[in-house]
C-alpha cells in the first residue's frame, strides 16, 4: 500500500509541470503575437487574453496586461476592449480576494456595456457581480444579480447564455440553505446544459447537486453527482472545479472512516488545484491533507503544511509594496483619464462658445458693412475704428485665454503632487506599525520552523505540537496585521481618490433603509452574538433628490456602523436594563432633506468632539479603525452642498445629522 501511495505522490507532483508548460506555451504564443502587432483592436484583445491567462497564477501580471489593454482601448476609442479589460481585471482581483476593488471595476465595465449596448457582456458582468457578492458571503445580493442576468438573457431569447445564471442561482440558494430552490435551479440548469450543449457549466452544477444530496444525507446519490462532475470537468480541463469535486468526495470518505479512499481523492484534489494554479485552492487542500497525516506521518503533514503556507504567501503577493504602488499608479491613471475627459468636454464647450461668438462678430461686421454702403466715407471711417477695437480685444482675449490655460495646468500639477505627497506620507506613517508586526512575527516563525525540524528529527512529538501551535498563533497575528494594513491602504486610497460618480434621482428613504439592513446583517454575519433594536421613521411625502447614491450610501452606512458599534460597546459593559437601539429617520425641513442616525450608546466625550471629523482620528482600539470614515463622509456631504453635524450627550447617545439640498 505504501508503494502505491508513493507512486501516486510522484504522479501527482509531476503532472502540474505538464499543465504549467501547456499554459506557458499559450502565454508565450500570445506574447509573440503581441510583439509583432501594432496597437489596434486585435492587439488589445491579445493583451486581454494574456491578462485572462494570468488571472489565477499571477495577479500582478494579469493587472499589468489588463491596464495596458485599458490604456490602448481608450487611446483608439475601442469600447469593447475597454469593458473587457475592466472585466478581466475585476476577475483577477476577485480571485485574489480583493472583492472591493473587483466590484468597483466590474461596475465600471457594466456602465460601458449599458452605454454602448454590449448585450452579452452586460449579462456576463451581472453574473460576475453575483459571484463577487457570493464569495463575500452576501448571498441575497448574489441572488439579485444572478436573477437580473437570467431575466436579461431570457428577455433576449438567448437561453444558452442564461444557463450560467441558473447554475449560480442554485449555488446561491444552497449557501442560503434553501435546498428546495437550490435543487430546482440546479436540475433545471442540468436539463438546459444537455439541451444547449453548454459543457463548461456542467461540472460546477453537478457539484452543487452533490452538495445538496450530502446535506440531505443521501451519500450514494451525492457520490454519483461528484463522480459525474469529475468526468465532465476532466473532459475540458476544468481543474478548479475538479479539485473541488475531489475534496468533496474525500470528505465523504473521511466521514465514512475510509482513510485510503479519502487520501486518494484528496491527492487528486491537490493535483488539480496545482494544475489550475489557484493559490487558495492549493492552500485549502494542502491543509486538509496535512490534517490527515498529522497523526500517522508527521513528515508528510509538515510538507503539506509548508505547501499551504507557500500558496498563501503567493496569494498575499497582491498586497506587497510593489503591488500597492501598481494599484496606486492605476488609480492615478484613472484620475488623470477622468480629468482629461472633463477637460475635453470643457474645451468642446469653449469651442462652441467661440463659434457662436465668431458668428455674432461676423453678423455685427456685416451690419456695419451694410451701413457703410449707405453712409459711404463717414461710415467707412467708423468701421475702420471699430475693426481696430475688435482686433485689440481679440488679442487681449487670446492672451488672457493662454494665461488661464497655463494657470490651469499648474494648478492641476500642484494638486496632483500635493495629493500624492499626502498619500505617500499617510501610507508610510499608518502602515509602519502593522508591517513591523508582520516582520517580527515572520522572523519568529522562521526560528520556530528551525526548532520544529530539530525536534521532529529527535522524535519529540509533544515539543513539535507545542512549536506548531506557536507557529499557528504567529500566523494568525501575521494575517491580522496584514488585513489591518490592507484596510488602512484601502481607506487612504478611497479618501484621496477623485469622485467620478454621476448624480441620479434617488429615493432617500429606500437608500437609508437598505443600508440600515446591510449594516445590521453584515455585523450579524461577523458576530452571531451581536443584536440591537432597529427603528425607522421615514417622511414618505418627500420627493426624490438628485445625489450620487453610492457616495451618500457610503456616508449613511458609515454612520450606522458607528452607531451599532457604540451600542454594542455599551451592551458589553453590562449596563443594567439596557436595550441597544439604533434609529434612522428622514424628513424635509426648510428646503433641505434631513437624515438622522441616532444611537443610545455612551455618547462622544466633549474633549474629542472637535476632532472626530479629522482624518486618522479614532476613538476605537488600535487595529479596529483607521480614522478615515467620518472624514471621508464629511467630504462627500460637503461635495453635495450639504452639512454633516453631530449632537451628543455623554452616557445617553449621539445623533448624526445629514443635511442635503432638496433640489
């Protein structure tokens, strides 16, 4: 039996080399095609294909080619390439776990497909948005976007393209534990896959059917579905899904107490994950294998543990300094693109005014020429004098316009450098502490690994377990401070980025109610013990107002999150007869729309009340807040021509008031 396992291990570790060589051959071919072609639509699509090839194995390279494709698309006004490059960059970021940036890019791509009527691309992006929300654990939002995608394709009678939406709806309902709905959509998808020949969706759909049967306790039907998914996946090299199917089978055999079968399918899962190149899949399967060998073969358990650590490091490469700088550079390019677009619109407007002015001057001259014919020499002298005045005014106007353009360019450059300087200083100051923690714990882990190897050679199992526990503890600390650094960077980038949103006519009541619900359920998902009473008092007589809904929604969400945090902290203090309550109300008052977020927490101390809207100021414990939320909210409300105020009383709670123009 040991010989068989050894041969299988050799086979499983050698196959990824062939898969990688095959992928490298595709990449080399695309790069060769890119090197001999000029910048045109074909060149852009080649760069998009390169970005697609790298999306699993090398996120930085995927983003690099995606950005190049985006830049070239905008240069030649190739809108299809523009949305496809944004789509694939969002795909790569979501695979790396950066759901926030992925969502931002996919929404930009969606706007382009809507503007230029790219029907298939629009439906695909709606599905991608659903996948991002599903990976983030927001299954209700995932259902919303998958249903939109299906309705979109059904209405255009493109039933084959609607099949992926049915598959994803089955997955989302399964995650919500609504098994009847999940089974309905998965069986319907299975029927349509066979009807329209969409083999690509067969493997993931069969996995969902297997999972449903597993939850229902039907082991043999579940195994049948998982085996069918393997057959479908291997037929078209869908190693991401075959890895998932293999690990599902391994877990069933683990529960059944059949270790040999469990190890066999777990090894196949690792082999497929390596072929696919997805670091998260490799890490998950490696950890599973490490746990299987933990009691029987410590050397193999350690090897798989190291493999998992290496895979996780590969994933975290997105958050190294070079990657952060690349994303900052991309944000700056986006900002410059938006500025140049606005300048182009302004220049077109100036040219229109100049044309109208020129036409007016021409009519005026024609009028005077007409009078000259009637008044002869006297009028000719007057016309000559007026012509000289017009020329003098023209020279003055041209000189003034030239000076204004020069001043404008200087202001833009100064603003750019000031923003970049502040952002760089903020990153250097704010990110230093978590980076110090990451470096220190990493160095300690290196020493512990050496001790672990020494004790393993001595056969001291108890000491090995103790050291492994220390390594796990340090790894959790590294992960914690890495996420803290990530949150700081995201907050600062968001705080410094110029807004590009469009104002829309928005129902403030619906917006406030939506973000109250999102905030509460988001906090409940993180902490099941969290609970609070929510109250609303909306003025339904109010008309819709013109705002940027995403930005005002961000303000409302931040204030509600702060309110929930305040009441939860007071509840933890075990105040007698205390019921945590957060209230949201709206009303129209003196030509303004007022949104109030009230909590009955501990209130804000008077000594810090004047500082709460300053960047980087926070009253939360270290690591739980960046101090940018209220500062960013204040800037957004001011940009809308409104006000953000606070009323507070210590030990009684706070009220944050948003005042926005009603028209």
